[in-house]
């Protein structure tokens, strides 16, 4: 190969390698974010369950929002 053609082929090869590495990095980052989100959700749910047992007037909706029932305190 001539010099300029070799440089072009090398540049194409490097770009393709970088695309592959960036795809792998994106995949790894997405997996890491998913695991961290799962950990946070488990922690929050365990706190809510504890709160539900200690304070029965607190209820958790499907949308993960807290709703306080209107209970007349005596």
C-alpha cells in the first residue's frame, strides 16, 4: 500500500475500534446504572415497609408516592 492509503485504512480501523469500545462502555455504564437504581429502590422500599409497620396510617401507591390517610387522632 502507498503511504496515504495506509494512513486512511489505519484511520478507518481506529474509528471502528473506538465505536466498538464506546458501545461496550455504554453497555457497561447502563448495567451499572441499572444496578445502582435497583439498590436505591430496594433501600427505599425497605424503609417504606418499615414505616408501614410502625405507622399504619402511611400507605404506598403503585406510583411510589406516599399518601397519608385521613385518620382522626383521638
